[in-house]
């Protein structure tokens, strides 16, 4: 899930993968390294080492997620801006058409009045 989300740059799936992978391990490491009845020295060292690794994984994953969120936000605003520009251009074309046809109609009515004045 996490690798596919990373390839697709899917922020929500990557965040869910991070939560599912990292946080269930923490209570297990705390219990196995420090709280169980018979603890070997190697258990403590390995649990501490893995806990540090998980902490680094969380920090790196969090920074990657922040960068991905920034990129997605920029893409969204860029697409929104392009849509607004297209909408403005369409509106300007419609306004230009309205102005053109209104001038054309008023030009025809002036010409018709001139012709009627000459005839009458």
C-alpha cells in the first residue's frame, strides 16, 4: 500500500500506510524491550535500535508527506488558475460578441433611418 501510494504520489494513502506501519510497532517494541518479565540485554539493545529506526522512518516519511502536500497544493492552484484564465477568456469572447452584434444592430438601424429619411 505504501509503495504504490508513493509511486502514484497519493498523499492520503501514503499517510495511512505510515500510520498503519509505524504506530502498531511502538507498543510491541516497548513491551518486548522493557516491560516483559524476562529481558535479555540483546532485547533491550535491539528494541532501542529498532525504536530509533522507526523514529527516523517517521521523520523522513513526515517530511516526504509535507513535500508531497506542497506539490499537490501547487498543482491544484495552478489548475484552478488555468481554469479561471480560460473562464475569463471565454467571458471576454462572449462580451466581445455582444458588443460586436450590438454595434452591428445599431449601425443597421442608423443606416435604415438614413434610408427612410431619404425615401420619405
